[in-house]
C-alpha cells in the first residue's frame, strides 16, 4: 500500500503573559504594538509554534519541543520565524508541501483583527504558499477560565500537507 498524498496536522500552543515589561508580543511573526509580551524560552510566538507543530505532526516528524526545546540554550530568545522556516524545510525534505493553514488565536486581549492581513502574509511567505491559502481568525473565551482572565494566549493551527504526484 502506498502512503496517502494528503495529510492533516494540528498544533496547539499556549503561553502566559510575561511579568517582564520589556517583552514584546509577537503572534504569527507580527509584533502587536503596545501589548504585553508572552513568557517563553524563545520569543513565545504562539501562532508560529502552533503552525510548526501542525506541520511536524502532519508529516509524522515529532514536535517543536524535540527540536528547539527549553533545554537548548542556543534557542533562548530565538525568532520563531526562523524556527518555522527550519520546520518547513524539514517537512519539504521529507517530500511534503503546505497546501493550506487555518490558525485560530484565542485571546481576551489585545484586539488583533487589525493585524490579520500582516499575519496571513507572513505565514504565507514562511510556508511558501499564497496568502489565499492562509486563514487567521481570532476569538475569546467570553471571559471564562485563565484565557478569559487575560492570563495568556492560546493558538490552534490546522494544516494540510500534500505530496506531489509523480
């Protein structure tokens, strides 16, 4: 039996807001002006981390933590755009390419809709797809739970990978 030419992956990432007032908030590679940053080993970009895990999962290549985990000093403060680009390259080396991405950011604050187009464009560039193949949406928890109390941000990503027919 031959392997299927399509695969679906899902990734989830969550980070709390940082106590450090100098941390900047980056989501899907875009800096959100005037917002509190997230705590994390790298730049804590929950959007890019969720996308990377979705791609790795779809390609059955493990997860982001196994490659760039908190036990690796060389990834402290890393730009998650570089991490996602490395994942995209690894997925391509395994014969898979991104078909589309669907990303949902769950945050009570800050308001993010004004950043949607830049986030879509950045993700498209990193994943070598057209902007039309990338969806970024935002929701809240209607003030329920830790996310509703504005303690952090969660992002979920779903991707479709395809293997070109030979």
